[in-house]
C-alpha cells in the first residue's frame, strides 16, 4: 500500500482521550459543559415505560456493563492491529472521526453496527469492518439478567507526524484540580462520572516541552494531563433512543448545547429538594441515610417525566426521592442552536439524619489521613469518591481505633498514621507485575 507509513488510525475518546482506554464505557451521554464531548454518567438504569418490552430492549445503562476480554486496553490493541487505512482514502487525503454505534447482545456478540457520524464511504466502511470483527464480550446485566447494551466508539483517521503519534503513557504527569499526583499515577482508578474536563499538554515543540518541565518537573517531558473534577453531581445525558427517537440533527449547527436549568439555579434546586423531603418513618427508625440517585427527563417544555430511582440505598428513601423530584416545578429546557431538546438528568437526593454523637462513627478521614495508591501517598485533596472501584485490586482501611493500633500504624507509616491509613491497590499494578 503506497504511503502507508504516513497514515495511521487512532482511537479517540472524547474529553478524556487518553486515560489508558479508560473511556471505552462511552454510552452516548452529554456533559453539561460541552455537549459534543460525550462521556458516561453515574451507574444508571434506563427508564422503561413498558415492562413487557423490557426483556427485548437495548439499554444504554445497566447495573453491570459489558466487558471486553482483557479490558479496554485490549479493545484498542485489537482495533489497532486490525485496522487498515483504505488506500483510496489516502489518495483522496480523507481523514476525520468516524463514530460507530453497535450493540453488545445478550450472548456477548457485537451486533447492528452502524455509523452515527461518518467521514467518507471508504473510512466509514473500514470502521464498520473492524468493529464487526470484535470478538465476543461478557454481556451486560440488568437485575441479574443478561441484556443487550449500546456501545459507541469514535475512530479517528488522520495523517501522522511525531506529534500525532505521541500518546499518553505511564510516565505522563497527571494533575487533578491543580494538584500534581504521584509519579506513575494510574488514571484507570478514576471514576469518569467525577471528571469534568481533561486537557492534554503534549511535549511539542521544544519550547513548550521546556515550559512544561519548568512548571511540572522532569517527568513532564512525557506530557501533562490536566484533569478537573465535577464540583456538582448533576449529570446530563441524551434520552434512550429506543423510547425517544432523535430528530434529524442540523448539520450546520456547531454550537454546544445548553443544558436544562432549574428556576433560580442549582443552589435553589438543592434547597427546594431538601425542604421537600419527608423522611420516611421506617428509614428514620433504622437510621438509614445517604444518597439516592434519581434519573428523570426534562422535556422540550421543561416538564419532568420518567422519574426513577437509578440507584437507591433503601426502598423507602427511593420512593421518597422519586416523589420529591416529581413535585418540582418546570425547568428551562435544554437548547442547541435555538432548538429545544429532551434531556435526561441524573442527580442525588441526599437524606441525612441529625444523629446523636453516640450514633456517629468514631473515626472519619481527615486532611492528614495517609492514603497510599500502589505504595505512593496521594495528596490530601484527593477525593475518594473519584475512585472507580472495579479497577482496584485492593482497598483496606486501617483505623486508629486504639492506642495499640495507633502505635503500630505510626511505626509502619509515620506520624500522620495516627489519623488513619487507607491502602489502595490498582489493577494496572497487578497486571504489570505478572
């Protein structure tokens, strides 16, 4: 194939492009800050209006998402070695991103692949061909039953230079909320729901590389990954296309979508919810508290519908959370290029009891608690809610509950261990030691 050395196929994951294939759980959701940057949201289930059709439905979100043999990295590896840049496309200098949607069926087979956004006949065909060759997955599960689940992969075809070929690696500096993480930080432990933005600073050209090293240290010669976390837990996504067929998108629309908003803003929303909660008697008696994640749609008229408890810690708290959301007034609907849109919203409803001191935990993590990830201490600002627990190999909390325990912890981990120690192991480390 002529000029093949100058062309290559890259697998691009919007927003968090290089968290070591971490983003393959892309399912067609929209971020509030940038609608075109699509990423997954909190563990959710689809809203189903008909129980009779549930078994035959194709889900966007399920309790247990489909898994590729060997993990996300193996998906990228398989596609990379299988993809062939079409010769005709090279002659025409065709390049760009082909977005492919497919279904992981109940048996784990890849089915019904189609191009959601194409570039050209040749590139579209190659993207479909290689996706169609993917081996079987471990199927997704909902309520303990195997179900079909949608998947989306953006595949980027582009000519390559050394800068294009550069990729994030294990030595790339990771900075979260302006705080530098330890060397060799495993981004695979991060919960995508908690990530707001990601910026990639490539070490090119030389002047840029020098500035990066000057600011972030010698390791910045491997590039820098700047991550900001979500300050709020409200997530936005496109409705289930099986229930709400999308209208034809205006190809001339380049604007980012404006997400739906509650009258008075987010603080007013949270205050209204808190004031509306009638704590269930049974949950109060059992001292049950925590967060219930509720998913609902804000339609083109700003009205709330399809309210469901996507994740609940208690049956009665779940019912109350749904009631509270249903009682909310109309919102300002989402818009894009002047057109109103249906948008799904997922947010927590917080239930908190004013318990006597005796009922509260004796120990909680504080700013001096030692948190070790693969043996390296994480900054005090690292939020444990950022963790993606399925990518951890171990998680152990060593509490300073007695004088003897504190003495032992301090002898092993130093003075700060009197504030407790949390030991976290990542799967990446475990795999690398094989």
